[in-house]
C-alpha cells in the first residue's frame, strides 16, 4: 500500500509555484526551486498551466526587483541563472509566443 501511495504522489502534477521571499536571502533559493519545478513539470503543461506559470514568473521577478538593491552581485547572477533555466524550460516545452510573452512581461517590470 505504501508503494502505491509513493507512486501516486510522484505522479501528481501541477503548476509550479514561486514562494514569495520575505528577505533578500530567500530570493535566490526560492527562484531556483521555482525554475527547477518548471523544468520538471512543464513538459506536461497545457495553455492554462503556462499562463499560471507566467503569472508566477512575474511575481518572482517583481519580488527580485524589490530586493535587488540589497542583494550581492553573486546573488543577482544566481537569480539570472534561475531565470535563464525558466526561459529554457519555456523554449523546450512551450512555444515562441510564450517566450515572447515572458520577455515582454519581464521588460515591463524593469522599465
């Protein structure tokens, strides 16, 4: 019975969720976790899942922008690595329209 539960738990899918950071030190670990979730789960995403994921990406980016002045250059570079991992998942499992949408939304945040 335990084996069945473990297999079932491993099969659960859903949209990746970004955990909002409450301090500059939480931004990178939370972004890395989010990017990893997207990388693992996105091959199963439907259009609605992608929209939810993009909303989470926007929230993550705004959270980063809020704490960026308090973050070290190394932390900022690690955030960029997580952001690029996210973009890679979209390019691999999404489509060009999603890539364009994410770039447009990301650009709005930093204007």
